């Protein structure tokens, strides 16, 4: 506040000093002219008088000087702002309506843009981000980044082209005095921090130690977030030890606060070298029969172009895929590994962008339409107020005021309204984005984004505020200053010609509002129906009254034998819980992101055109009953399927149809490419279930008994209850903790919650678009009501005369309603046409219906027509109750 006062005082002082200098210079020239006149024989008094007449008045000279230095424009701008502020204070109802309308439109735009900026536009805070690339592969629009360590070593040999590194996200078990804590982290190759250009707050990153040196680098780097949470940012954190997955590691560095990982939406707190992972998974670096989520990063060396780097990577990829041990992947998906691709890594991994690019684009388009509707609404309000100020405008024009000067005054009022709306909208946007992030962070796989305001968001808010000011301010400014002076100066003049032109513009604005509202509501309707179709889809299982939680024993001291005993013990404990109807365990559950597709070894000649793979799941007896999956043929997995009995499998209908065709699948045998010495006999066929998500077709699935497979690190336990499943969660968690304190219990949820979580993108779209649709409907109704109400007020004398001449009240009401309906029908027709032209770009977001769904368009049209009729009914009823005598006397 003090700095603002000093700035104002300094400006005032400069202004006073300039005026003093100007006055002194004027007196000097005036006296020089007086001296010249006196030298020519003119009397002193006459000489001074003549000189003053030649020079003009002091005020005129000062005004000319101020104009030449631009101060006149500054003065008039200040005057315009003061006058606009007084006008806003004199009409609080109008001001509140305009500011709230703009705040809703600007706030919605700012909130969605904040998400767009965080997900789509933000550059990673790393060194020289333009030189960092993902070494991807594929010929399609979505190249893959999966790899294995063999491919990484192939790329690492290109030392004259790249410095390469790789990473793999995972969860670590941290042993603390309070028990075992699960922490998100990443495994990285030894030179990760240098190649990725990770900024450090303390200490150092990893050096280029060899990843194959088992246990050679027992060190860790932690994030600033973990440093603050666990160590309260203690400066002596370097050198302290952590027990991770049973191994003691030393902290050697802390990453900078602005670095939150290379995958937007994630927040890895601990980074470990791959050499530590090899302690638990000795074959991880040598696996060749699988591809993992281990992106490879390459930093192009100085002097090497992107095209040269791509060519070198392509040669290396083809050499690697030509090896005999990699022919299985070439056969399975040749296009995915046909060519190497370099993807810019300056904005991190593209997985979150790929998932949310289209939804965010749709939401950004919707909020843009909301802003247009809000601006149109305010434009109508300004047109109404402009007519009320017609006499004021006429007087100012008559006394010499320029039309451009008046237009500037009106635009100043519009800008001031927009600024107030932007300030309120910015506050609403912050609340909105925080609410969205609270929702994202509560998911099974939380999404963490920094949505705090930054210069880009502030610039966007400022820009849309100014654009909105021009959108809603220019037309009223032009209309309000173009009028007939004589009728406008008459007290109570009707100004029929001007009113007709003005209301043509008013109706056009309402038509625009209705048309834009149709688009917003139609999009919301399509997205809501898609969500309903997904929720009501027969996914092959019954998730009602099912509670699920995950037991995570990775990185603990439990061996396979102890894990198997633990799972059996916990199943027994869960069966004794009150209300438990059926209990089972499985590696995966329906509608879950964790899966395991394996190549099959099927009898008969190999068909190279057939994708010979299936989703595999390890289950216990009762799994199908627990999830309500119907057994169609054969038998279920039971307690007689043990480690010493013949290997068996239950398969899904999709697998039976795809791989066995018309043959009876029962009794057929098959195996896995990686375990050709093991044969599985099909003993049952169950209904198809959607495993990954509801949009994808149900895959071919193989179910095998847990007792015949290696004990898994992660197991899901499902309880079908006779009551509300969430009420059993505390007892289930207590039973798991009683069974073992060496494991972590994760993701306690009902199946309904799991399905909803899988539909997060669809729910987000449907919820936001539904809110925007309601807002658009309200704004359109308010705009229509305002236009019709003011039209009735302006025509009160005409209506009174008609009623005095015998017009019936019912006819007056119908006439006003007819105008409302006509305007609405025109807007609806234009809006439906716009929907038919634009919604074709939403095909990927819809499910189970066309983007031109006639039922949705018909419902939207009816809703808007009813809303318009209700909005127009009240002005029409007021018109029908006008007292003719009073209306004529008033005029």
C-alpha cells in the first residue's frame, strides 16, 4: 500500500513540476512578444493585451501541451474509470448480475485451462529439455515405450549419438518405527539423474555404476516432498539410511522441489538403482520373453540432429528385433516394432496427456461456449441500460461530445465489469481446481498435479477478460451511441425506429444464447448417456455387495512358502467374518489395470495371423461365485486341484471360441510359450468378463488354481457380503493385520467403487459437462426473460391502447409468448445444426450411441423449448395484466 502511495505521489510531483516549467516558459515567450511590440511603438498596456490575444489563454496552452505529451488521454481514462465506477454503484442489481455472469464464465475457463496447462503444456524442470527424447517404437499414432533391459543395452551402445537411461515405476516398502510404509518410487539405471537432467536440492544423483553389479550401489535419492514429510527438511539427511524392501540403503541426494518425476500426475518419493532390484529379481535384467513399462530416455549429444538420432535408433532397434529370442514379439505385433521413433520428453511421459487430451479439449470448448453465453447475457443487459441512458447520450452528443469518445466511455465500463468478473472468477477457479485435485488424489492410483496459479494462467485469465469485454461491450457501445437526437431528447419519447433496431440486436443475441446452449446441453447429454451405457453394461460379473482389498508383500522377507501359508490363513479368517457369504483370492479382479498377458502354446499348426496370447489370472476356489461369474460348462476350480494333482485351467468363452472354434474345449490341453514342458487341461468354461476396462472387449482369459502356481507378491481378496460391503472393511483390514504385520494392505474398496474409478474420465466429463449445461440453461433463460421483460415494459403504452380498443388479455399473452417461442425455435434450429456439424469429433468419448443420437437432440430441444416458454410466460402474464388507463396516462 505504501509503495502504491509513493508511486502516486511521485507521478503527482512530476505532473506539478511539468506545469510549473510550462508556465515559466509561457511567461518568457509572452514577455518577449510584449517587448517586441513596445519596441515598435505600441503602448505597454496595449502590447501586453495584444500579446495575450495572440498566445491564447494559459489554460488552452496547458491543455495543448498536455495533449502533446499524452497526459490528456491518461486524464480522460481516469475520468472514464471514475464515471464507470459511479455508474456501477448506482445500479447494484445490474452490476451484480453482470459480474456474476462473467465470473462464472471466466472462472470455468480458468479452472479448465489450469488443468490443461498442468497436463498438456508444462515443460519439465530439467536441464536442456529440448535435447531429451523417449526412444519409442511403432508406426501408428501412439508409439509404444515398453522395453526390456536388452533393448536398453542395445541403445546404450550408441555412445556417439545418445546418453541413455531407463526407469520403471514401482512401490517400495519402507520399514519405520511405526511399521511398514508403502512409498511410490522408481527404479532407474545408474546414470539417470545426469541423463535426465534432474535438478538437485541436496547432494548428488546416481553415477554411471553398472546395473548388473548386484548390490553394488546401495544408495537412494529422495524427493523434496518425502524429505519434508519424513525428515522435516533436516539438513543432515544426507548419509542417513533407509530400509527399503528389506535392504539398507544410504541417502545421497534430494531432488529439487519443482521436480516431481518424469510422468505428469505421479510423485515418486524414492529413487533406487536397478542394481538393488536385482537382489530380489535376479533375472529381471535378462528377461527376453516379456516387455515391461520401462521407458528408455536418450539425451541427444551436441551436434547430432534429431533425424540422425532417429536413424541410428532405428538401425539399433532392427538389429535387436532380428535376434532369434525376439521373434515372438515381431510375430505377435509387427507394426508395433517396425521402426524406432523419437518422442520429445520435454513435457515428460505422454500417458496422462494421451488419456486426457480429448476430454480436456472437449471441456475447454464447452467452457468457451459458456463464456460466449455469459458475454451475450451481459451484452443484453448493457443494451437495456444503454436505452435507459439514451437521453444522457443525446445531450452529450448535442453539446459537442464525439461518438468515438462516448464509445470509449462505454468500453471502459465494459472493461471494468470484466476486470471485476475476472477477479471473482479467478477465486472461483482456484476453489474448483482444488476440488478437482482432491478428487484425483483420492483415487486408487492418485493423480498429483501442481495447479497453483502461475504466469501462464494469469495471462490466460487476463486475456479472456479483455476478450469478453470486447465481446459484450462493443455492440452495446455502438448501438447506444447511434440514435436519433430529437426523439431521444424528448421526455418519454418512444423512439420507435431506434427501438426496433435495438431489439433486432437483442433478439439476435438471445438466438445466439439459445443456439450455444443447445450445443452445450447436447454434448452434456451425449456424455451422460455414454456414462449410463457403460455403468449398465453387462460386464460378465456381479459386483454388488463385493468388498475387495489388495495384500502387497513385495519387498518383504516373506518367501514363497510363507506367502502361500499367509494367503490360506487369511482366507480362513475372512470366512469367519459376520456377513461374509463367499471369500476368494486372485491375482487380478475384473475392471482392474493390473493384468498379465502370456503367449500360448496351442496344439496344431501355428497361425501367424492369430494373436496367440491370453490374459491369465490365478484364483482360489470360490472366485467365480464371489464375483458372480457364471460357469457355463464343466466344473469350477476346487480344493482337489493341488500342487501334486494334474495342472488344470478354466477358460473364458472368448478363448474357447478363438482358439478351439467348434471343438469341445473341455479336455483340450495347451501351455505357455515360456513353459512348454507344462500342459494345462481345460476343465471348465465361464462367461466372458471385462478385465481391463468396460470399453475394451472381453479378452481371452485363462484361470488357474493358486495352489498350482508360484506364490504371487500381490493378491486381491474378495468378500461377497449379505450387507453393505463398506461396513465390513474395518473388520477385513483387522483380519489381514492379524494374519501378518509384514505386508501392506492397499486399495480397500467395493467393486462399485472400483468400477466408478475405472470410469473416472467418463465421470469427470459427464459431471463437468452437466454442470456447464445447467449453467448454460440458466443463462439462456435469464437472457430470454430479460429481453422479453424489457420489451413488455417499452411497449406498455402500445399494449394499453390495444387493450383499450378491445384486445383480449389472452390474445396479448399469446402474442408475447409467440415471440418467445419463435426466437427459441430459431436458436434451437441453429444449435441443432451446429451439434450435427461438431459432435463428430467426440466419437471416441461416446459409448453405445451415435454422436447424432436423435433421442438426445429431441430431448435437448424439448427442454430448451419448455425453459424458454417458462422464461417468457412471466413477462407475457405481466403484459396481459396491464391497466390501459394507467399505461396511457403514464406515457
